[in-house]
């Protein structure tokens, strides 16, 4: 017998969870379908949580190996990748347990299996044992996320060739790894492996790293990665990836040959829509497996919504959760619905990067009269105390009104620091100006004090004109 619901959400990552919680708290009968045994989606099992837990462990290793204070304890140590990732995996279990309790508390029915449409309002859930359960629903939220794009000419079945999902199952520590693709994920893993003492070659198909960032921040990242030993090859594309018994040889279109003990593919992602049988509901994904939505997260079929990585930009867990909550509001036709737009960038390299608002290049193209306020972490007392002196905070503001136009941060705790600027940028009128940071007393010593230093630096530039 089919089971009836008001809303069926497909995918229990941040977007799906946000939508399911919003709908269920408003009294709707909600079902959650996920193809994994545990909830949390790729975010908890393959992406954000394990990779950031891994990064945290590597940061601790770097601190032990580079801080002279620890020489009283012992000599620098080498840690294997499997050992470090095993420690990081503990967080996954905690996240699954926590999130499972959310669904139980809010009476959301969980289904573990692969969902597929059979008609506009009917879904089949294919369980692992092959049995099928039928769900009939008024509305559907697709939040199936994404997976690494895999080109047909790369043999991912080879024991030394990985993508950003399968790398978490690496059973040895390579002496050298070649990372193809220098986007966010590629740069994050480059810094992680380098922190473990692995030689890293990072192949970038573009002319500069993370070219969507403010160029000064991008240049700072490039400089830092090179300084810790990463070899960056910009403007290169592969011709052939040759997996051999003891290594992987990458043939570049430029004629170069790049060899590594392991190869990590980090170039592009594909929306998880191929198993949904979208034809049955009258939907079609684009060439990247993504669904197009309107400003209320509706697809071209009115009762079918989509949110998170499956709709593309910005493909961040933080944005996905907010998109999911907003989608739940759209399903309810709620008056407090909002479309998620102002999303800070969080990039968890070592050290991390976060930014919000316009870059210098964008403001120059728009012919906005802006000025820059800077605070270098090497001058901040808290950074000197912690030993994390690499990086800077950069505030872009209107030269005449002092309105804050962009916040860009590179360094330890950047993803936390940016939210102070975000809060002020979202204030109305005259409250959103550089003067807030000048006239506000910050605890000392703190990293937040960088805002006052950067603001004073910017005002000096304006007053000296």
C-alpha cells in the first residue's frame, strides 16, 4: 500500500534537512528519502565534515612539527593519512546521531533507499534488498546534492587514481600526489597533503588560483602554497592519465609529463539527478546534472522544488541549509520566504579564506570610487600569541560615504572573522560604514581587533588624499 505525505524530500544533506525541518515544524506530514543508511548526505559522509575534520587534525600536526616549544616533548613526527582520517571519521558518527534525532523529534519519516519518480506525484523507494516502497505526495523537494565529475578517459577503478569522494578511503600515505583541478576542493587538499609531508603538484586549468576571489587574496594563497612546498602549474590541461603499477603518469597537452604515487581528480562536479527518472515528472537536468529553479526554488514543474548543490551556485553547505529552509517556506507559501543571495565564501585551505561582497576588480569595472583598509595578521597581538601570523583582513569601502562594499580575509579563523563584517554590511543606511569599526571597542587581544586596525588604515588613506 502506498503511503501519503504532504512533502517528500529527497536527500538528507543540509538543503534537504533544512527543507524537511521547516515543513515538519509547520505541521506538514514529511518523508525524507536518502540513499545512505545514515542521514547527513554527502556533506556529513564524504565532503564538508570529514574533510574539515581531517584538516583540523593536520593543523594540529603542523603545529606540533613547527612550533619550537614542542621540541621539549619530542622530535617532529610523520603521521599516516589512514591514521589521521580514522580520527576524523569519529565526527561523522556524531553528526549522524545528532541529525537522526532531529528527524525523530520532528516526526519526519525516514526511508533509506534510492528514490525515483513514477509519475508527477508518485515516488518509488528502492531499498538495498530490492524491495520497493511507494510514496504519494503533494509536493517534492529535490536536494540530492552532487558528486565529482568523472571524465570517461580517466580510469577511476585504478588503485592509485582517486576523486574527492574516494580519496577519503586512501589506505597509504603517498610520497607525492598530483592533484588535477585547483578549485576550492583541489586547493584544500593540496594544503592538507602538504601538511602531512606529502609532495604536491597542483595542476590548475586556469591562469590563477580561485580567480573568483579578490586578486590580492588569490595571490596570497598562491604565494603561501608555494612557500610550503606545493608546485603549482597554471594554465595546464591533461591529455592522458596513465595509471601504472607503482605510479600515475599525467600527459599534459603542453607536452609536459607529471608523475605521482597517487592522482587526485578535483575538476568539476555533477548533480545527482540521473537516478530520479525525471522524465516521469516532466523535468530535465542540464548537461551538468543540475536543475534550474526560479526565485522561489521551484523547478519548471510547480509542485517540485530543488535546493542545494543540485541547483549549482554557490554549492556551499552553509548556503544549502538556508536554501533548504527557504524552500520549506516556499512549499508553505510563507510570507517570510527569502531567496538566498549574500553568501560568504568559506575556503578551508591552511590557512583559510573567507570573503563577502565586491572584489577590487569588480569595483574597478563598475567605476565605484573605493578605498582599501588593511590589517596584516603579523601586526595583530592575538595572532602573534597564537603563532598564526600568516594572512590579512581587507575592507573595501566607498571613498565618499565610507559604506562597506567588501570584506576579504586570508588567515587563521578567516571563516569566523568574516561574519563580523557581514553583520555590519547588512545594517541599514549610515550604520553600514567604516566608522563603526573605528568607534567600537574590541576586546584585546583578539583577532576581531583586525577590523579596527583595517578601518583606521583605510581612513588614513582617505584623509591623506
